[in-house]
């Protein structure tokens, strides 16, 4: 069995004994049936990870003894920011989970003319917290030690005014330029993906004025969650991981 990995957003140092999050502890003890001395890996999202072993197991409290630091990383050699229009149901959850596995560095949920409606107030805060939990869990599963940030949802126009500098790409089924032929430089790649039904004409024009280049993924129209993941996979192939 592979060694379980646990995201613990706190300072970690060799020799410390740390309390594990309740959800992770329950999974280790009740599902995996691990006992004291079992090996785990701990990471706090700032890079690298620590080897560790389970120290104490009580009814509502599980601790781990932190061991040596391992600087291992699993990041792409360039930064990818995914600006994804909010999709309906669990499609957004799927997009975030798989985008993390594909190496995305940050995620910006966007509010567009055709994006799925979002709640407000505390319900919106819970939704963002839910998305961040999905991202952290995906890092645990796929071996990443740096947890991508999930920003609070922004309206497309607001975000375009502050989008990262560098390579600015947007998916556009009408674009004649395939992603594989786009001229890219190392640095930040910002990928704008529209909702179900796509960005409307005004939004496409607004993005072009902000310096975004339209790219296509072939002759078939992909669902928004599929399109984002195909584009991210192609970007990773264009700039393969460094050994």
C-alpha cells in the first residue's frame, strides 16, 4: 500500500508531534486501519514534505511524529493559472480536482453571462471552502506538495483588469489557432475557459482587448469541464516536466 499523504496547513519541523485533522485521522484509522508506528507523509503546501509515523491513536485524537524533511516536488516547470467559468453541479468539482492533478498553479472561478449561478454570503464562503478542500485532497492523492490557491469568484470584467502578465490564452471553438501552434514562453500561462454555452460575443471581445489569444482544441465542441482538462494536458505536453 502506498504511504498516505496528509495536508496539514501549519508549520512542520522534525521532532514535532502534531495533531492530525479529524477527517484525515478518521480515514487513516477507520478506513485504512493503520495503527501506531504506521508511516505517513505530511505537507503544509509550502513545498516539500516530511516523513512521519502515527504516534498516538485515541477516540477523537490522532497524532503523528514528524520526521525528516524531503524536498521532493511535483510541479510543472511553468505556472498555469486556470480562470474557469463556474459550471453546474459537480462539474466544477471535477474540473478543480483534475486540474490539480494536471499541475495547475492557481484557480480563479469566474462569473460570466452564462456561468452557473452562485449563492451569496455564508453559502458562497462555504462553496469556496468546499472547492479548496477538493484542491487539497487532490494534492494529497497526486503527490503535489504545493497547494494551488482558489480565489473567491470574480466577475469576468473585474478579473480581466488584473489578470496575470505573460501568456494569455482563451478557449474559443471559432479560433483557427490550435493550442499546439500557440507561441508560448516559459513563465505564467493564464488559461481562460468559458461556461456551458461558451463566452458570449461581448465577453470574447473584452478578453481579446485584454490581450487574450483565442485557441482551439479541434473540430469537436467539448463540454466546459472536458475542454479545460484537455487544454491543461496539452500545455503539460508542450512543456514537459523537468527531471
